[in-house]
């Protein structure tokens, strides 16, 4: 049985050692976590076996040297978030998947993950619209991830990268056909200009004018990797960013009401106007 409490404690030890301005030793950690000092020392050994260079050094306390790589930090953040938020409202994506798929939620995820690790294609049937399943399609699964509040499968369909909503899967069948997985660095770049969940090769330069209240809410927020927030003396701001889907940005602009105005491009302005007019038609008397 995996000890989730132990894994959570070990990640917390890493975080404390990275952030602590003064030295912290194994005794202090044992007091902090209400366990024996020997348990903390075992934790350090376990973490070293996982590739985390954490040591207890006389005169320096518990320290990490050299610094952790970006990929390892990313893994720790994902694991700690899952362990900390399990069973809470933040775990909405998992709750929705289980409610929709019931036992198949586990079956589908296991089948997909096995093919991801073994670089084998899968046959899926996908419910794109209500009660209208698509024909079976063969895809190359790359990663299961959470985007925009849902669990999705990132996969190649032909040469195109797509995200498939796990709630909408109606069949997952493993095949013996192998595929060559793109390097992770390349996969990561696909999300660089993604606002929520859209993957694509198109690139649009977007410029938005934000009211004072929206600008204040946006200051601590990083919606996009490429975003640049330019503050004006009167408290308003200009948001500039590179995106790969105008549709998603248009929906976001509409949801913010009169606090966001599109400056560029013209095509985005037209989309926002069309969406707003469509919404108003629902309330015409």
C-alpha cells in the first residue's frame, strides 16, 4: 500500500529546505512533523533514491544541492497539488469524471496510461455531440492532463495534436501498433500559446484594454505564458499576448462584460460582437 501521507511529508520537507532562510536539521523536522528523527532520516534516503539531492550536512542542516531541475520541480508540484486537494472542491475534474464514467473512469485511464508508457496506439470512440458518437478512431496517446476543470487526453490524430475530454469517451481499446513519441520539450511548446485547452499551430497577436477594476484583478494573474500587462497612469491597463485560438479569448472577453475592450485584431472584435448579439437575442421580448 502506498503511504500517501509519507509522500506528502517528503515533498513538504523539500519545500521547507528550499525556502528556509536559516538552517533546519532533522531534529527540527521531526518535531515539525510529529515523528521520530529516524523517520526523517529514512525520508531523506528515500528522496535521494528518487533523484532528489537532499542531504543532512553537519553545520548546514538539511539542504538540497544542486538545485532541482525544472522537470523534477514540475513533478513535485503536480504530486503535491493532487495530495493536498484530494477530496476537495478543487478536485472537481476527478469528481466529474467518476460521475460520468463510473467504473470505466479507472479502466479507461489505466488502458490509456499503459499505451502512453508503451508508445502504443489506442482505438477510441468519442461522443463529440450529445447522442452522436463519432466512428472509431485510432490515436497516439501522449499524456493525461487536467485543463479548464476537466481531465483530458492529449493525443496525435494523424499529424494533428488534439485534446479529448475523458468524460466523452465511449470506448478505449488498446492496439499493438507502435508510434514514436515526440520529445517532451516539443509537447510543452504546444501549450505555450494556449489560453485554456485549445491546441493549434495558428498564432494571433491580441491587444485588450482593461478597466481599472479588471486590471487590478489581472495583476497577480498569469493567464498566458506570453502575456504582457502595461499599466496606465489612471489605473487602466493594456493586455498584450500571443494566442492560438481567438474563439477562447472572445468567450473570455464576453464573460468580463464592459471591463474588457478588444483593440486588436479586427477579427477578434467581430467575434466578440457576434457573440454579444447572439446572447442578446435570447432576451429579446
